C-alpha cells in the first residue's frame, strides 16, 4: 500500500511571503485544518482534496521545474505522511519550506526543512492553540510569522518577542491581515518601536488579486 496524502492543490507561483518572497516556488497545499482562524483565506483547503501517493506528488513537483517548494495547507502536519514527503524532497536537493500554524508538533520535521511557523494572534481566535514547546525546535534558518489585525495584536506580538527572545532565535515576520490593518500603519508602529522584524505583505494578492486560488 503506497504512502498517500490528501492534496488540495499543486501549483507554481511567485512566493508571496517569508524571506523567500519574490522567488518562483512550487506549492503543495495539503487538505485539512483543525483551527478556524477568523481571517483564514484558505478555508477551501479544510476538506477539498484527493488522495495522491508520495511518488505522484514528487513527480508533479519536479514537473514544475523550480528548485524551491513549499508544503502548506490547511495544516500540513496533521497528515503524518508529510514527514517522509519532506525528507524525500530534501533528498532531491530542493529547498523545502514548510508553512505551519504552529499548533502541531514540529519536532520530527527533517532538520533540512525551513519551517515558517505562525504564532496565532488574539484576533485569530486561536491563540490558545499556540504550542510554545515548538519554539525550542526552531533554528536560525527558520521563521516565525505573526499575522496582525489591530493594535492589540501588535502589542501582543511585541510581548511575545520580548518574553521568548524571539529576535535572537530566527527571522520574525509581521504581516497585516489583508483588508483590515493598513500596511502603512503597521510600518509606522514597527519604526516607532525600533523593532527588528520584517514587515511583509501577501505579495501574491498584489500580483494576482486577493481572491485568486492556485497562484
Ligand atoms: S491555521 Fe491556516 S488554514 Fe487553518 S484556519 Fe488558520 S489560517 Fe486557515
């Protein structure tokens, strides 16, 4: 019986977020998430998907012909077979990104994988789900992403930075909720506080439009 995963979509686009933003990238979006963030923009990945073997997924990823691949969701770590997929993609010499909500255990992810982990802010409604134990598994090549909807979220994120000394752990991304918090406002707050964090926007939405899927 081949190892399989439930896959929502595989496509290539310009990486919109993280320190890899702007680079061509192949995306594998896995199905399923147990959270329901208030501002989720991929609810279609909660249950739409088809079973594919790891061989099929890898064949499709390679067919797109780019050296950067991101496994995303939904929440990819809900499906145990994502772990061998990540390892096999690394073995091919690809640069492998894993985007995770931060609520599932990341301890067994192949150390070559670059983890981009959310810390869910209060406005998401899911901040109680943050798994603080994950922080000790992050290394300098990994990234922590805060998606912020308002000043209360921003102040909360600042507190997390100080409490866990996150700035000395890995790259920190501050991203405004699309259509809720103006980029300029967040930029002004970061500058006023002299925070060493990376302001990011969802570049894919600027390029393709906010509601376009599979790009
Ligand atoms: S973790 Fe991601 S996919 Fe799941 S509800 Fe939150 S934003 Fe949506």
